[in-house]
């Protein structure tokens, strides 16, 4: 099975080729949470996450709300 | 209490809560409930699967009638703040954004120039923009002009507990502003929140003073009462302060006897 | 009924001075005076800035019942030509005056916009500061005057009571209450830097007038936050036509009103003209008042040849010379200032800088 390397939240991550944003969220156990996903500076909305396939060297950020004033 | 109007939203509570610095999520949730706040700030953070229980969206969404106001903390420039605002709106589903740009990580003083830039862009995009600012009356008017829904001058440095050290400037801002003025940062005690409301603030934003109290929920409830008391006192019309003593050689003798 | 702007009827904007105005006892007056004096000293020090009016013309198209220049008065009409204006200005300059208020009646073909614009242009070459008290104009007209060096506008609403306003202004362009009310805003939008407002005291119930005037000043300060706003306190004076004011405004009430304005708006200029007596003017200088007219003639011209100047708009009460008045101020440890502005600042604010 071929793989690709992406950067997730600043760290290298290896994924199966053809993985979607939704696959990544499942892999990270983030699929049950409300998160925002940014791929290469572009926001990927929930409806598009299953169809948005990740490419080699993609910069991915998964963001949540934490405490703040 | 009359409603606090921000954009098209109305709130009966005039206490806005920050959610940082609490010992645990349940302690924070308990404090939010005790404060009866309807608007709370949250910050954007990278997801960490080892600390997934720190996510606040789930627990906060269980509190009825609560609106989230994401902040842009972490941003050091207008560009970064605008980016954070876009992502935050995606997540919160709320048009509120607390613009908070502090390039210096130590004292956390807001950058007025970057803040103005970011607010101008975000207000034009339809956000309900709530900038955290130095207590500067001219900056406050400039932000009003670009479409901010409120201004949030600091009482004193974030987390400093020095209270309303900017009181004179905040009073000027209140006098000149046509939008709600909300004191944000620096308050330590409910009496200071009450004083800010008596002065004419539309609301206060409190975080550290509640988060680090021995009993955060009890402190949140105390702040809620103080804010309500201050607001009511303002509306009831405070008695004028006693003036200077009457001069020994009268200033008004040239006016002659009363007619 | 006309639809009044929200600020004019928002009583919360003036609530705190109402009790001060309704008190009548000597002790509260003295206490207020002490506060007003302290507030004046803190913000303005011991400075009194001085200006002088120059009546350019007494042609008028309006029928204000209380005015000596109303269009049904039979006194001869006159306007100064360019040469006369220059002579008057030089005579004023010789008295030390550097701040001039140019006055006309309501717009007429004899003394209209072009006439006024030329007068402003001429005056700005001679005097460091030029302000006008004339007919209401459009934003474009104010813009043109600002470009010629006009930096101030004085316009009194006369009365803030719309019904009474209609009765007092029998005919002419001045009949439109709202048009006049919005005039300071048009001037500021056009780039004029400061506006002076006032009510002609005696026309309507004085407490109500004072409260509305305060609301107007507050509204202007808040909305046009870069503008200078000043408030004048003209009381009706005897004039040709023999108008009897409906309300008596005595010295004590007027003093109370001025001092209440000072304590509640510590940063704005409060203005008193030579309509008032020497004793009242000397007493109020520094008790709230920070700007005064001096050596005034209320006839057309009058600085060159005081004797032959014809009918006045109203009778001057303080007719002391500039020298005598300054000596009186100095005796009170106040410093008269003739030039508080420099023509270098005369350009109108660029569009993007206007509030």
C-alpha cells in the first residue's frame, strides 16, 4: 500500500494514499468532536471533508476551542 | 435589566466570562453556569488527541442560551487575526469575534495599529467585532468608525488584578462612544466590576479573577451580582458628590440678591 | 408635528444638570460657582480668549420678531464693500484683535454666498482666525468657505422649542426648524473645524432651553468627535422693534446655567458676549466662561467710524474699550489672549480626516 507524508499540526504524519480529510479525522479520533480543518491555509468545511483527498506535503491543521479570555 | 445589544444579538446578562486558566473543564463549566453569563470567550487551539477531553465546544454547547465569542489570541498581526477569525467562525457558528492582538508575549498589551486593521476588515465582512484595546479614547472612536460593535478597553494588564487603573480614560471613552464599552482585563474583585458598571460600562469581561479564585463558581456568582448592582445603580442615578467647600469670599456676590 | 432627532428629546443626556438649574438658593449657587471655577482652572488655566464681531451687512430676508435686522424694520440697509471691510479689519487689528467673527443677516441677493466668500477670503489675509455667523449653507458652500480660511461657524438655534420657533420666525428661509438644527453638522461635514451653538435666552422656557442646548452640544461632541464645539449664552437685549421676551432670564439663572455647563462639559469653550454688563462679564470670566467678545460694534462696520454706523442688531451692554476690558481681566489674575490660532492651520480637514 502506497503512503504519503503530510504535516499535521506542525508534525510529520504518514497516511495511506487516497486518504480524505474525513479519514484523517477518524484516524486521529477527532471525528466525534467539533473541529475546524485547514488544509494549506484553506478551510475545509464538514460537508467537503469526505471528498477532500489529501495530497503529498499538505499542511493540515485541526483546531478546537480551548479555554481563553 | 435592559438588554445588552451587540450587533443583532441581545443579552440580559452583562457579565462576559473568559474560559481560560481554570483548573479543569468541569470547574469552568460550573463557573459559567453560576455566572449566568450568556456570552463566553474561547480560544482556538491545535487539536491534541492526548488531551481531547480539553475540548470546550461539547461541554459549553450543553449550556442553554450560551453564545461563543472566539478570540484571536496568539495572533501578533492583523493578518493572523483575520485568519483566526475565519477559522473560529467556522467552528463557533457565531458572528462574534474578540479581536485580541498582542505582539508582546509578556505583558500582553494590545497592538492598536494591527487591531484597527483587523477590525476594519472583519467588520466589513460582517463579523460582530469586539476589540480588546488599550484605554485610548481616540482609538475607540476610530474603531467605532470602522464598524466595531463595541470596544473593550483594558482595566489593567491581563491577569494583573490591578483593577480599574485606567479609570479616567475609560470614563472618557464612555462619554464619547456611541457603541457599548466593555471593560476587559485586570479586574480582581466584584467591587471593581460594580464600579465599572456604575461608571457607565455596558458590560464587563472577567476571566482570571474567577478562574483562580479558591471557589470559582462562588466568585462567578459574586461577580454576577456586582455587575447587576452596578448597572442598576447607574440607571437609578447616583447622588452627586459633595462639591468644594464654600469659599470665604463669595464668588457670586456680583450677582446681587436673589430675585 | 415635525419628527425631531432622537438626541434632542433624550432626557437622559441632560438629566444631571436639571437639578442644578432648578435650585434657587444662594448656597447651592456659591457651591456650583466653586466647582465651575475649579473645573475651568484645571482645563483652561487663567486664559480668556478674545474675539470681535464684524457686521458685514444688515440686509436680511427673515422676519425674526426679536431681531433689529428683521426684514420689516425700516432702518436703512447697508453692506460693507471690500475696501470698507479692509479698513474695518485694520482698525480692529490696531486694537489687537486677531480673531474675527463675520456676521450677516439671512441670505439675500445683496449679501449672499459670493459676497460672504469674498469677505472671508479678504479677512483671512489680515486676521489669523476667521469665523462666521451668517445664513445656513450647504455642505459644498461650507467647504468652499473652509478652503478660503474660515475655521469656525456660530449658529444659534434661537429656541429648541419647535412650536415657539415657528411663531417667532414669521417668514423667510429661517422658518425651517430642522434645517437650522442640522446646520452645524453640514458645516463640520464641509470641513469647518469648530462650531458654536446657543439658544437666545428669553424666547422659551429657560430650563428646557438649557437642557436641549446641552443635549445638542453633547450630541455634536460625540458624533463629530474631532470638531471643536463651543456654547454661547446670549440673552435677549433691547433692539429696534421693541420685542418683549416672554421669559425673564435673570443674572442668577444665567450664571447657574453657565456654571452647570462648565461642570458637566469641562472641555468646551463657553462664550459670553458684550450683550452682558461689565459686572456680569467680569464676574463670569473664569467661573466657566473661557471666551469673550471685546470692543464690539453691532452695527454694520463701526470700528472705523463708530458714530455714523446706523442701526444695531442689539444694544451692547459692555462698551468698555479693549484696553479697559483687558485691564479688568488682568485685575482678576486672568490673561486675555488675542491670538489663539494660526492661519497655518486654516486648511479644511481632508475628507478622510473628517468625522
